[in-house]
């Protein structure tokens, strides 16, 4: 987002947002309106009310940007394999590169890399941890893990 705050990190404990960090430093005062909007949408997502985000993001260029754009089109509650994404991008041998791009996703959940799984259907890795990936997938399928 062109707000001068740089990277945005949102921390969670369970389903609750516990903090927001901009550019690696705590934000002074109230967050900009677009950040407050993103946090509100994240809360709605975790409450089960929101299935897609209306948040402006700045994505990397090149192959990683292509991966993020393709991941953004995976429907709520569905998954795609790393190799399936690589094939869709015209690079069928690039499943590992897809995984690396997903691992560097600057806005997980909003760009739903948790919906990318291994070819055998197992969850694979996730920057926020496999447990969080499993929770996100369960949330989207309406399964309670509590």
C-alpha cells in the first residue's frame, strides 16, 4: 500500500488480532485508514463472515508476482497444488519455486497461500506454521478445530 509504512505484519493469537507492525517497527498512533480496513476484513474473515478481501496490496514483480496473482484466484474453501500452480503458470517443473514464492508472501491470508497444498493433498509448509495453515483450511471448510 502506498502509505509510507512499508511491510505490514499482523500478529494473531488464536483468532484474535494481537498487533500490527509497519515496516518492522510499531506504528505510532492510529493506523492509516486502509490498514484499519484490512484489519477489519481480517477480523471478519476469522469470524467466518468474509470469503474474499477488498484490500489493495503491492505484490512483488516477476515470477513471484505471477504466483501471488494466481494464488489470489483460488476460491475460498478450495485448494490447488504447488505443481498445479506451476503448470498453470506455464512452468510445470517449478513447483519448488512456487513454494518459495508462497513462503515470501507479504500478506498471507489476504493472498491465500494457505490454499496451496502438496500434490498428495497434505498441507505442506506455511510461513506462519503448519498448524495455522491447517486452521485456515479448516475455517474455510467450516470445520472447528477448537
